[in-house]
């Protein structure tokens, strides 16, 4: 399979290395940053220097490719998918943006190729887990999905370090959140719905953010009482973000906020990803609850360190591409994350990254 990988940032480089090392993919990485591309070239990975926002040049670079894997910022997802459609390529991406996903779904209705957005952690793996658990019940009452990409050693007032895209972070904090409440699909406010819980002896908070549940509201409409997704942070983070976005008015000046965060908040490779899903419902006449909990830790190898968010995000999209190549997903049209069978994902050579860690056994 000939793959055009768009984006050579931290996640893009990890995806490129995984697919290239498998031996089953001819990967060409497209980016405008010559420094990033040079790193991959030294590892024997093909690259093409092209401006991702130059649609003519990018479209030309896609000719002859089978598949587009998009690791660009969320605001470029629609244009990248359109170019994939025009060049008769399959399309996979990591976007959490609800509007972009709806636009891509509309494109896919007449496509002869496959379009599968939201292939990361959340949306992505979290939806696969929730759907798998929910299918095991005779009737489902509540589905709760909680995910956090957190610094292992928080030191600032926000108790947060940059572990992934600042653009994606602010986007999910500022847009309405889909959910099902009392059997009705609703639009909830971001940063609301604050709750606290402890997992494995650590205290956390969780609150509404946009995009994490993918297409599950549509898939489970009329079949569940409550279904929601919340982002996990350390206690106190939500209140400070509300102060910045609301009281200081930075929601209407997001570029300034992003610049401040990039300048003042160090990135970290020492992070942990928390995945926590609970589903309750009726099974054989009894009200039961099932829980799926994982902690994924960074790899501290001095020669090739990987953050937990790099591991989980790259594993998600690489597993989706691999399962598609193996014929375990539809060949054309729009593919939802919940069409991936959880056992298939966890058995996949890339999806096994979610098994590299221990399963959390105790929940308080």
C-alpha cells in the first residue's frame, strides 16, 4: 500500500516510523518543514517537501498514492480529505473537530474509497472500547468515557504541560459537546459537567470537551439513557481554564492564548495517558456495570523516547490502516470508529501498544 502521510510533527514522525518498519507500506511523508523531513530521510523514509496549505501542490503530490494518512492540524482536515477524494485515495485522520468530521462524512457518501476520520485516542480508541462494552448488554443505561493525557510530574498552577497540539487542545475547550442525556441528544457546554474521581490512588477531575466521542451519539441514539465524554485533568485545571477563556476573554482571542501557552508552558515527553470507560445496563435481568481502565506510560528509551500521547495516537491510526489493509473494515464509504472490533484492535501489531501497560485493577 502506497501511503502519503501528511505532517512530520511528533505524531507524524511516529506514524511514519511504525508503518515504514512494518515492511508492508511504502510511506512518503509530506511536510513543508525541511528539518523534520531530514530526520526521517536519515532513517530511509521517503519525504516530499510541500506546503500543506498549497492545495495544488499537495494534490499533485498525492497522485499515484493509495491512501492518505493525515496528521496535520484539525483545521486542514476538510481540504486534505477533499484532495484524497479527488485523487481516488483512501483517507484516515486524527481530527477531533466535529464540523470537519461531518463534512468528511458527507464527502464519503459517493466515494469509491474509504474515509475514516478520528483514528486517534479520543476520538478513536475510546469509542471502540465504549461500543464493545455496550454491545455486551441486553439494554444499556449509561455510557461514560473519560480520557486524559497528563504530565507525569505536574509543577505549574494549571497542573499541565503541553503533550500534544495546542490547536487541538484549545479547540476542544471552546466548542459545544455532543452527548445523550435522558435519551435525548443534546449539545453541552465545554468545561461544564465537572466531576471528581480517584483511580489507582490518584485524584482527578473531568469535564466536558468537544469531539471525544466521535459518532457514538448517532450510533446509539434511542438505545441509551445517558452517554457522554469528558477530558481528565488534575484538580484545579478546569477552573483556571475557565478564568483564561471566560473571565479574561481569551476564547475570542485564541491565537494569543495559544502563543502564550507555547511560550510559557513547557512540553513534556514524560506523560501518562489515562483511559477510563464505564457502561451500565441490564444483562440477564440484572443491573450491572462494566469498567475498562488503562494507564499508558511514556517510553523513556534515551535513544528513541516516546511520549504516551505519541504512542497511543500513532497506534490508533496505524492499527486502523492495518485492519483496513487486512480486510477487517469496509472497503469504501464512511467508516466509524465503532466498526472496529476491540479484540481485533488489541490483537493488531500496532494496537498492542495499548497492552504494553498494566490494566488498572482497583477503582475508588
